[in-house]
C-alpha cells in the first residue's frame, strides 16, 4: 500500500497540517482506499462521500492523502458495519507525522 486516505470535517484541516493526524480517544486512526464502487443499481458511489454522509455526518469534508511510509504499526481492516468495509482500515498509532500527509482536497457530497 503506497497511499491511503482520511477524511474529516473541514474545521480540522489547520490542526492536521500543523500537528499531523492524531488518533481518536481510543487510539485509532481511520483510513480508506480512495475508490468508487458500483452500487446495487449500477451507479458508481465514491467511498469518501459514503463515509462523509454515513459515518462523519457531514456534507462538506476535507480529504487527506497519507503516505503509508508514515504508518509504523499494522494496517488492519476496519470491521465496520458498512458496505464500504472492504475499503476501510484502522491503525493503532498516536499520530501520523505531518510530513506524510497532503491535503488532497475539500469536497461536498
């Protein structure tokens, strides 16, 4: 894996660019493959849009590209109860250093 992605509320952009990507209170950092997948009706759905709407509960989000060289612990499958679970991962790491993080863009669902 060379690159993975993380999305968050736009208000967190400055902090992430300044301090790196910090784990949540459980020590987890959530990442995913930036892909689109075919939905049951044949339409294509962006995994990032789905996560934004159904897990972060926002229509506007920032997406960061993470160089996996900055991940020092095992990248595990995130066993979430979502149809996008095949594209989602979790890492038990306090912080991913900012030098391994790039702002990929700001998006609206």
